[in-house]
C-alpha cells in the first residue's frame, strides 16, 4: 500500500499545484473519476495489452456523470499513458488531504459499536475539535468489537475511550 501512495504522490501534488485556482472544481471531477477508476472491470480492461490507451481514455471519460473538462481529460490521459490507473483513487485521496490541509481541515474517523445519530455526532465532533485543536471533518464507521464507547482517529493520533480498550488496559494491569 505504501508503494501505491508513493506512486500517487507526484500526481496529486502536480494536480494540486496546477489547479490551485479552482480546487473545488477539480475535486468535482476528480472524486467521481477516482470512483470509476476503482472498478475492477475497468482495471482489467485497461490492463489488457491489446487495448490501446486512447480506447481506455474514451471509455473512462464516457463513464463520467458530468461534463469532463479538458484539464481532467489531459490528466486522465497522463495517468493512463503512464500505466497508473490503479493509483487514481489514491491520487484523489492525497489531493483531498492537500486541499484539506490548505483549508485547515482534517479528516476524523469515529469508530463506534453502535450507530451515532447526527446530533450526537455533532457533539462528538465539537469535543474532538476542542481536544485536537483543529477543524475536523468527522465521519463514522461501525466496529462492533469495541463493545461500547468510541475510538477517534485524527491523522496519526488516536483517542480510544472504548470498552474494549479499557478491558485491554485492565487485562494488562492484571497480568503485569
């Protein structure tokens, strides 16, 4: 996975610099393009040596749900001609991180054993923003193994208040 990130980084940085005047517009076509490029059937088609790059480009661009600007088509052409279509979802993720860093927002993932309603999620988000001292874009994922409580991941920092973490702490203390 680190190799994919290494491959994607120069593309994401170049796209970020080239589109610095319209980052939201670029995100508007890059996100759906990355979703299309993640499709296994498209990747298998693109990997076929008998299929020319222009045909892969036309198919991929034709699957876009909205008008595809020339800049996007040129970027996609570079990705396909260099055989990096598999890295496109990671390029989009790194582009998103660059944009969020410039805007001062960071992604936060809140893992919970049970679904969290919107009001509670806003409260958790506000508490996490205060705790980490930065603006956060919070999303949730279910993880029944936590038993209860939450585990929040912001970048490389983790705040774990789950029942599972407390049980593990108790186990370590008792066996030490």
